[in-house]
């Protein structure tokens, strides 16, 4: 899940995306959108180091700051999505 950006230009693009299906919707301070609405190219991999006891590292996927949604889950056929994407959509729709 990804918080709405603070940058006014990008935030407005996110709002237009959501308002295609919910015309009068206004985001709150805690509004989020799920990853399924973004392309893989909208993410970057970063190394996450855990320097505590039993230190470890792993890579994590981070949404780029200027990323804008392009995938509209309402218009997609479910059989074209992976099982993970289908689960994410069902979770998103439950929160609406």
C-alpha cells in the first residue's frame, strides 16, 4: 500500500485516477493505493540492512516518487491477473 504523495502535481494525478470511479472522493491523511495499480517500472529495488542482533539484509521494492497509476483493476479481466494481484484487488475492494 502506498500513501498519497505530498507533491501537488503527482498528488493531483493520483486523485484524477481514483476519481474515474469515485467522482467526489477526497483523500484523508491516511489514504493509500495498492501496488497493483502500478507498473513494475514504477518501482525500484533497495537494499534494506538490519544491523541489530542476528543482522541480515534483504531487498525491498519502493515506489518511485513520481510514479503514477496506470492499471485500473475495475477494467481488467481477472484471468489476466496473477493470483497475488487478484488477492490485492479483492483486499482493496473490501476497503472501499
